[in-house]
């Protein structure tokens, strides 16, 4: 988690040393939390899950927008600070603190997951891939996700002209957007790279409604993108007979020499559905 510091908590947090094992870097300005709220269009009445609130800079911004916040924190030092800082909001039921590890936490135990909700969080770089997929594949997914992540990763998801396993894994569920760059100077200690705010809107499981669909689709993606710059037809022969693939490619007006990285998520889904309906396999 990229943890937070706010000006009114500075004295309290002077002795709150970051833990490298938790990927903690402290935000030193309130501007970034406000950008994140803007990215998620957070407003009064929204229900928001925050992962890794730290000492509460983003929490404060979410509460100020009128959201009800469920904050999951694994650092007991941070939990103690949050309980003291937001005692009034906790008593009023606007903030709910959950002392747990998001990697093993069961989101289904939250009373809010039957209603529309958003996830807004500063996350540790080393958990980016896990948290993206985990949150996007929750049985009742959020409508919106806003993550502060490594800039290079956000660019790969949103701006690369070529498709990748990462970008397609996000686009199959929602609409990713590069919202804003966040320079390393906004943190203490400063990370070695710049960050960026990723917003994913209109999240749905309609394209892959079942667990079996998701598993089969990602097997196809791994096979098709596992060898960069290889022709897709050749990489998929590990799963399907070449002759059957040639017929399907022709029917879908796909070049027999096309590469997987050149296919859009829409085309990948069409190919997946066609292969499932054809029942061809090795």
C-alpha cells in the first residue's frame, strides 16, 4: 500500500516509519487523494472500499466527499492512528475499519457488496497484478476501480498500441483510463519511479459470466500471447488443430499471419466464443 500523511497528522506520524515489506510510501500532499476521488467520481452516498488506508489521507478525502468507507488495513500501527483520527466518523458509521490482509480477506463478508460500490486505493507495486485481477473478478465486482500504481504499468494497460496479457485482462472487464501522472515528489520516502492514477469504469462480468468462461478465456490468452511476436495461428496449435484454426480464422476474416498482440479485446472475445462453439480441441 502507498500509505498516506496529511498536514494535520504530521506530528502524530513523525514516528510512523514506513515498512518496506508492505510497500509503504507516505503521501505528503492532499492533492493526490483529491485527484483519486475525481478519477472515481466519488460523491455523497457512494460506498467505497479502500485498500491500505495507512494514516488516512485518502480516507479523509473520501469521507469529505460524503462517501461511506470500508477501509481494509493490515498494519496495526495504522489502524491505531485511524481509530484516533477518525473516531467521530467511526462512531457515526461513515467509516468502518477492517484489520485484515486484503490478499486473504473475504469481500463477501462485507454487508455492502450486494449494492453498487467502488474501490479506491493506493496499492503497493508488488501487488498490482494480483489486486487488479482479484478485484475485477470478485463475484460481485465494483462498478469502478481507482488505483495509484507504477506509471509504466498504467501506460501498458491504457496507452500501448499493442495488446498484452495485462491490458486485455483489464479490458475484458471494464474501460481503463489513464487519469493523471503522480510524480515521485509527492511521496516520502520517494519511490524510484513515478506513479499514475488508473481508473477503470463500467466494470461488468457480462463478457465472461462464469468462472469456467474466465478460466477458458485466460488459457486462450496465455497461449496466444505467451510468445511475443509469434503468429497467433502457430501459438494456438498447442490447444487446437491447425486445420480447424485456419477455417475459423478465415471465417472471422483474420489474417493467418496475424499476431495476438494486434487483436483488440472485442476480436479476442469473438475468437474465444467461436472456438467454444466449434468444440474443436486437441
